[in-house]
C-alpha cells in the first residue's frame, strides 16, 4: 500500500493518540472517525438539497405545502424520527 505524509498540529496528534488503542495506527483511528462520521451524518447530500429547496420555497412565501400542527404533535413526530434514526 502506498503511503502519504500529512501535516497535523501537535494538539491534533495528541488527540489522535488518545483515541488510539495500543495496536491502532493513526490511519486506523482516522478511518474509524471517517466511518463514524458517515454513519452519523444527519443528511445525505440529496436530503440536504431537498430540505434547502423547501426552506427557500417557504422563505419566498410559498406556503402551499405548509400545515399547522400543535406542539404535542410536533413532539410526537420528533420522537418517531429519533426512533427511526436509532434503528438505521
């Protein structure tokens, strides 16, 4: 495998060292962090684009797809979404 050298600050080096077990390389730690980020990313690029377009539509005054809900209904929807995210 080809290797590349990267420059990191001493503080970043220290944090990576703290995250690594004795058998882990920095490459292992960085790959674990990348995997974690990908698994816990809130939105895919496509989802983010969709939501940004919806927000822009709303901000421009187009309220065709807007409905009113109570705070209790909102709490219930949030709970359901959180449960769905946990079971991904």
